[in-house]
C-alpha cells in the first residue's frame, strides 16, 4: 500500500500533508527518512514514524461519545450542529458516522465508527442488541402502564417487542429495548398517554456510558470493548 494512503486512512495526514512532510524528511520507514510519500509500505511489517510519532495502521475506528443536547445524529446538517463535529479535525476525515440515531434532545451514549459491517450488525433487528435509556416522563406511570410498555404497545401501526422497564419513582426509570424504531421511546410513552421530558442512553449492547465523559466528550473504545461489540 502507498505510504500516503496508509497515513490518510489512519487519519494522520492528508495526501498533500504527507507529500510535504516527506519532502521535509519528517517521515521515516524502518528508521530511514523517505523523500516521497508515494513509496510502498506494508503496514503490518514496516515501522512508520510521522513527524516523530509512530503510526499504528488501522482501517476502522470506534469512538464512544456522550451526546449533548441539541446535536443531531448525522455527519452533516444544514441547520443544527452534528455529533461528528465534537471530534477533533484529524478524526473527521476518517468517514465516521453515528451507529444508530439519537433524537436531537436525547443525551448520552453514542457510538461513532467507520466500520459499516459492525454498525449494520449492531443495528440489525435480527441481532436484538439491547439499548437502555434513563427517562423522565411528565405524568406518573401506573403498573398498568408498565405492563403495557413491557408487553408491547402500538406506535402508529407497529407493535413494539417486549421490553423491560424499571422505575426508580413514578416518573423516572430505565427502559431497555432491543429494537430502534424512529422516536421509539417517545412514541411508546405517548401510547400510554404520557410524554418523555428527558431521555439519556445509558447502555448499548455490552457497553455502558463511561461516567468520566462529560457531555460532548468522547474517547476511543478499548480493544476489549471492540471485541465485545463484535461478539454481538
Ligand atoms: N427513542 C426515542 O424516542 N428517542 C431516542 O433518541 C432514542 C430512542
């Protein structure tokens, strides 16, 4: 693979930047400066150092983000800020996209990746990956409401699959669903004549929102977390 392709796929440098760095003698391959960025390298074998920093070749990237209020789950939007803007510039050219959507006013755990195959699997209805959300509703929920929500409610012609609801008091709780219809939880609460007033995703499959991440903060997933996701 060409050195400049490797560096751009890793989010280290654009092809132009690599060409400039190579001319300046700032890229080494196996300890030797290269004069041109179009030389061939084997990412699995060759040790590439860009401007003093060793480069680890990866095709796929995985981030956990604590989504703040007001951001839309998209890579571009004419009106509102998008979640990918919360990542630094060098990561934005990796082709990252949100793995599933959260509404503009929903907070919490959002995964961003450029791994389309994994994302597709995690979101596929066939795989039943569970996501849990902390919620607050406007009116008290009765035990009949909980039974209805857990058994499945009609949200505009679709009956939701069984889910779990645990209340901490009559207006707050955690709901765990294994599907991801548009506005699902809002519509489920409306189906029992209630209204969501706040919603925060707490878990996605085996992953929990990292409590050290403030709203708008992100971190890369660990190797262990990526392995867990791939086992879903
Ligand atoms: N359900 C909703 O209604 N909104 C979300 O953002 C996620 C699940």
